């Protein structure tokens, strides 16, 4: 009788158990990166020089990931250019083209009067590391090289100012 | 067959079944009711023999085997608890260069960056970082027991995709349906059945050209089967079958892309590098100290019973 009880109890516990394999994947978008060290990759700029996020350590950086085919990026670019001029000396703006040729990125920037540095990340290293779930994606990096905020989607100049305000307010 | 031989045989099988959880963790058997039933029956047999031996039914040898029965029962209970109450096996497929939190382990998994060469060599690794603990660099084929979880890497097919247009201008590769939108590494999280074959499937897009490309991964063996159905022949290398379609779903081309070769499809020049990239698997496992103690007790009981009396 005891044996029967043991077997029945075990089968009952088995029935309560949910067996299928679970699958999970990394992600969470750029907003999940706040507080983490900002990853940096050495890539070529449209002017031919090498550059990376790490080379701007000690400055507040607004990293903007974009591509020429991206309509919201196109709409955001004038505001980004105004912001870069307005914040010159306080915030560095780095535009990082994702996956395209330097010639395409350079022509696009010239046509739109972009004066801030454009980096050409043809291996899309920044895009995947900063968990971009679309373009444009912007990341604010503080003077210590940590991500302050990750933003998915197009921003207005007011939103850009607000995004860097906390990093600017922090003591040098 | 005597009751003693039967009990020892059952004890050995029960221990082997539980050790298999650590040795072959990917097997889904351990969370099934059949596995639980087998261990429960083993416990019942061990209990029945031990009860009789305690009363002297099997003489001095039988009594001396009581520690062995206790050891085997300990192992069986640990295996039963792990199989019944432990979490399901979880597979975490992280894109190269990304971080995935793993609350169950109180850790974060750092998936190593991988370029085309690393994918071809299967050189991807995963590092687990935990608060106040040394980081653990996991290599394929190695297993680590963390508390009551067994963590290990499984190598899965992967492809590094490099796309340019007809003039050679590099194009952005996106994966709109995957967690990592801007990764040029395909991890083939889906599968597609083609006749009797089931092959890994992934999709990427080139938004600049408004094209979506489906990629089916064929091993050389699968390709040989596919070849019999009239597909172009290959040289024994894995390959992707790429099919491009525009935004409206109109087909724009189909081609076979062997690893390392550049092919044209839908007005794109696609260079694929095939290889592997690891996923992180976390399986429930009985605590090592319980297994060691149980097996030690089992062996000690066996040795004691073999001594002359």
C-alpha cells in the first residue's frame, strides 16, 4: 500500500511539472544599458581618420546611430546638427553610420551640411552592442565612459538637450 | 537472481540515471514523468530490500549493504528532486557582442564579439559575470555546476552576412524579427521543413534596397539530399539557400550561397561565412556534494559487505 502511495504521489508531482524547453534571448533595447560601461570600437571616419568612442573619454558624448536609408534619421539630422553646434565645447556629437560604405555616408553628410564627425561602422559593431532595436538610436555617455541613457527613435532638439542635462549637471 | 543482486542492480541503474543528468544535460528525459517513475520504483525496490535486510532476511552481508542502499537512495532522491522540481532547461541565444541578464544565476552572460573569421572557426565564447564572484569563461564542451544549475555551451549553426549592392557599396544588414536588430550574424532560431528535411532558418533585410532575404542553412549531408531533388551541386561545404523578396513579398531571386563565396541574389552581392556560435544552456542538476556523498556511501557499503565475516 505504501509503495502505491509513493508512486501515486510521484506521478501527481510529475503532472504538476511543466516540461517544455524554454528559450530566451538577450536584448532589452538601448534603454537597458544605462549605467553600464560604454563599449568602444575603432572605426574609420568619413574624412579617413580613425576614431572611436573611447577617444572622447572625459567628454560627454551623444552617439547617434543612423543610416542613409533611414527616414527618421534623415528627419532627425538637422536637429542633431543644430544641437552639435549649440553644445560645441560641452557635448561631443558622434554620428555612426551603420553598415554602409564611407562614400555613401560622406555624400549624405555633405549634402545635409553635417559638420560633426561621422564614423563608418560597416561591421555594425556599435549597433549590435548598443542593442539598437531600430534606427536612429542615440546613447548618452558621461565623462567617465558610462552610458547615461539609451534612446530608441527620433529625437527633437529639446529631447537632446534634456537627455544630456543630467550628464552636464554632474560634477567634472 | 537473488534479492541482493536485484537490489544492487537497481541501485547501480538509479545512480547511473542520476549521473546522466550531469553528463548528458541536454537530454529532455529528466523532466519527464517516466524518469520520475523509474527513480521512484528504484527507491521502492531499495527500500523493500533494506527493510528485509534490516530484519536479517539476507544475513550479515545484507545488513552490511544497508549503507550502500542508503547511498543509492540519497542519489536517487537528489535526482528525483532535481528532475521534478528543478527549472526547465533554458537556452539563451545571445547575439555576438551583447549581454544577457540571467536572474536565475544572479549573473550576466557576455557573448563574445564575433567577426566572420570567429564564426568560421567556431571561436565564440560566453563569460558569466556575477557580483562578488570570479567570472567564469565558458568554452564549448565544458560544463560548470553552479549551485543546483549546470551551465554549458551548445554550438549552433551561425552565418556572418556581408552585403553590398551591384556597384560594391556596402549595405546595412538588419534583422527586424530578431532581438538584435543590427547584427550581421544569423543564429537560425527557427526551422523550416522541406519535404523530409528540417533545416535551420533565419531572415535578414537590406532596408536600403527594400529587400528581405530568407536564409536556409544546409549541412553538406542535407545539401546532398536536397541535390537529389534537383538543386545545384556543391563541394561538400555547408551552404545557405537565399531567397530574396521585396517589401510586397514578390520573389526577387533564389540562389545557393556556399560558405566563403560571394553570390548575387535580388540585385545584391552577398558573402556568407558559415560556422558556429554558442548558445548558453542552463539545466537543473543535483548538487555535486550530494552525489559524491551518496556514491561514496554506496561504495563503502559494497566494500564492507564484501569483507569476510
